[in-house]
């Protein structure tokens, strides 16, 4: 007796759709166009499952995924016996087909929830139809699939006859409204290789990411979302090290809480994340329940996994993360657990998916286990695709947590030298200001290392505390700055083109872009460095930010989706941030630098602005007055200390002494008019690199260095003539060259006789 023909689904990525739909298998210029696809030996299908004449529903996998063509199986051959493979796939078998109906103008986009309801089938299991390369429609799915397919008015009579014949007998009145029609005419939907719609599934698809599951008690997951991190104990250090950035982890919750007084919860998968970084926390900080003081278990969980993207299935907007679960009574904690585990994927569902795709159950016991051990393994990817419909994105940084950590003074000062432990003092002051919740302005003469210190600190914060900070940004203030640059404003949309009446949309500025990722809309926390802050007109540039910096929320005179743009503190945030809301994390900071050398020629800061910042001085070194041997010896020692800290410099004693005397004369010419060591380093690098060009004329080299590096700092300085006169007193300078340059560049005349 002949076997009834089967109906297959081929899930073909849009990148290879054209190749699979019609590949020329004949001679060049021939017309033998044969659709084909394939499968690997590791997939749950074999060549013997196919019969000539089986129906194939070719499904394009893109942003508008659905059935786009219908084929008929012709033959199945080993991939190594044919030159016609499928680009990007390592198939062991190729299925060649004949075309029954070429591309549809209107594809079938599945409504999986309705499909599951009609088929009386679990949603997660139904979605596996879209995750495997080749799927044989089983009887419980075929009836509903074909009923919906017959509803489509663009199906040809040949296809209609074929699918009616392959329909399994059943109730003719089964609903068929689960299909949605999406018109795609006029759009090149086959290009670009667009993967699954959800960002988590797309990440797995694009990065070929490894997938793991993490298991913990339900109250530990509350702490995970509170701190935006997952922790491993000392005994699990090796499992922590196995993880890497870009890995995907599914959050499996046990039923038993770590806190015995709390209610049991249903075991489920309640969230997921894309790993950002692995880091540690101080062992004396108690975050998790079993870390609490006087805990009978006396455990520590110092090894942290942080996230670039973080998701939850539950009603996390109902949970108050500004307070630790350790501080909540059992009633509050139980309510939080109920909200967190809501809508999770039941353990039984996850277990069934694993059994169906890998013939082994969901690994429930160890804290960490891989779900996809090979590129073709299915369980992890199937679970990801099954859970994405219930995932809500949450901030991947702990927005309610203040900075309480320590700065690594040794690494921050590596390669820098400050006399008398001044560097250590500056770092201690910055740490204290951060812990006090202040924004910071570093002030001092040019070249003292203000920007370098600020940059090292913010980069260190992002590296050491990735659960608080997602990055950092450096920008330079200008006199043209307005609130459009810092806060944002309306800009024409891309679709408006040159149309003067085109659409406008709110575009965030420098500050707001530090609070929300411009590409994904995900909450971020990037401290910003504003270099040379006093070059900006503060009132014009900061506007509404004055209110924000004082700890208050503010509404902007702009809208997005008919909602006013809001700048919110965490205290005023209700639930999760909406699209029109920009939330300032408790640990977010502005670092600014202010060059005191040219302060009088630039904008002054109001006291209202200054009181929102901690001012930390980064001074230039002070040198002993006089020109005796003791003073010269001290200067040489100070120069040697700086040179030892600077890699790549090896000046002669003569070069060191000459530049040292220029530095001393510059800084002692006028009170509060100094230059810092960064300028001196540039001068030393210049004079040493000019040795081969100007043989032994050190005076010429030193003079060129003065003109190149010190003169630009004197622009607009009233006392510049006095400073240049002091520099000209150094024997290792050329007075005539200095006089000419001073006249040309700074409009200063030096008397050739007196040197003044």
C-alpha cells in the first residue's frame, strides 16, 4: 500500500532564499532551475523519511517570516555528491525539489499563540516549527496549518489541490484564523539576512552564541535584578570562568527559596541575559541572602556575571528594587517573588522541549550548565525562541545603587608622577566625592593631567563596576554649546529629506545619550567627561540640567509619541523606564575639567552651578626659588622623577636641565600662572627627537620647544610678556628667536637690551 505523502516545512534564511529558490543546475546559460535545501545528520530527520512527491512549504526566515513558496520533493542526495550546496550551511544531505508555486506576493506570517490554541498544543512546542531547518508536519499540526493555508487567496489551484489532498481527515470546522497576511510587494524582503525578531534570538542567530542555563533559588533572582548581576561562590569559580562575554544565559528558578520563611514558587525559567563582563565584588559586601552577617551557611559569592542586555518574564515593574530583599519582611518578599515568577516558562515545558530536541531533560541541578554543546544542538536555541514572546527588557545596570566602591590608586597613577604623594591624595578626593554623590570638576593649570586622570577614573569605573556603569564618554565644551547639544531637540527625520514641512523628531543630546543607548533604547549609565568646561556658556548650555543636577526630575518642552520627554531620578521612576523617559542612575556622574590658566578670558560659572560639584585641584609642582646648587639639585631630582615615570624618554643631562630651567622660570614668573608636566614631557620629546636635525645646538631646539608648546598657552594672558622675559633668561634659549616669535604670535615686544 502506498504511503500517504508528507508535508514538510523548510525554514530558509532570507540570506540564501534566492539561492534555494532557484539554482541553475544545468550548463551555463541553461534553464534547469531547481529549488533545493538540506539537513545535517544531527537533525531529527533522515533521507529515508522523504518520498518523491512530498509537499514542501518553503518558509522564508526574515522580519516577515512565513510561507513564501511551495515545492515538491524530487530526490535526496548526499551533499558530497553534488556541487550544488547551500551557502553558509554544512549540510550532509541536499533535497532537490520541483516548483509547484513560485514566490507569493503575500506571505503567511504565523500567529503562533493562535496556532497553539487551535491545535490545543503547548506554545513552546509549536514554535519549534520555526527553529529547525527541516520539519515534518505531524498530524496534530498539519490540520491547522493546511486549513489556514487554504484561506489565502493567492494560493494557486495546483497548490490548493495538493494541500487539500495531503490534509489529514479531521473536523472540517476547525478554526483557521490563526494566519495573518502581510503584503510585501514592492519591498526587497529577501536581502539583508534578517534574523529572528527578538533581540535575544537575533543575538543568538548573529553571534552563534553559546547558551547556558543558570540555576538559583527564586529570592536570589530578585537580587540578580536588583544588582543587574549573577554571582558564583568560591566552589563554583571554575563554572564562572567557563562563561564569556556574548554568551546567552537562561535564568532557571528553583521552587525552594534560600530564605526558609518565604513561600515556595513554581520552578520556571523567569528571564535571560546576554553576558557583558565577568568581574568580582569585595567579599565583605553582603548582597545575597546566604551572605548576610551571621548567616549559618557563612557563604560568599564574589564572582559576578554582568549583562549587556537583561530580560525578565515577570511583573518586574511591581517590584521595588531600591530596597534590598534582605531589608524586606516576608509579606513584601513573597509579593516580589510572585511578581518575579509570573509568566515564567514552567519547568515541565522546558523539560519537554529538551527531551524533544535532545532526548535528555532540562538540567536542573548544577548552578551552570551548557544547553547547546555543538553548533547543531537544539535545546538552547529552541528554549530561547520559545521564551522570547514573554520577555520584557529591564535595565542591565543597577540604577538604584550608589557608588560605594574603591578606586585602584596604583593602576590609576601608573605612568604618572606627582610629588609628595599628591596623586594619591587626588584619587582619594575623587573617591570621596563619588561616594558622597557629587559631580566632580578637576581644576588646575594646563598640562597637569586633569583630563588624563578623569579619563582613567571613568574607564576604571566601567571596567571594575560593569553592573553600575555601561561605559564612559569624553567630550570638549565649546562656546557654541546650547541645550540642543547637551539635552537635545527636534531634528528632521530621515524620511523628511529636504522637505521643509517634513517630520521632526526629538534627538537626544550629549548628556541624554549617556542615559539610554541610541540604537537599542536600553537603559545605560555612562559617566561623561566635559573637558574645558568653562569654554561653554553654562547657563545657555545646561538649561534644564540645573534642575536635574540638584536631584530633581524635570520635563522637557519636547515630545515623543505624544508624551513629554522626562528626565527622571530613580526616586521618581514608577516601574520600568518608558520610551519618553530618561532615567539618571544613582551612580551617574559628570566629570569636568577647568583650565585655570585662561579662566579670566572665558565664561564664569555661577554659584548655583558650582555648588552642584566638588572642586578638586590638580596643581603644578612648586620649585625652590633661587639659582644656587641646592635649588638646581632639587630641580634635577624632580625632573628625574618625572622622566622615570614617562616611558620612552631618554634625554641627556643637558637637555633635562635646560627644559627643567624653562619650566621653573615659566612657573615662577607670575603667581597662579603655571604649566603642568604634560607640556614639559612634550618639550622633552621634541628636543630629543630633534638631535639629528640640529646637531649640537641645544639652544635652538629648546627655543623651538618653547615656541611650540608654551606660547600657545599664553594666548590672551595679560602677563605673557613677563613670562616670556623669564624664559628668555635661561641660557639654553635663543633670545632673538623668542623675541621674534613673541612679536608675531603674541603681539609682545621684548627689549633687546634689557630682555624685558
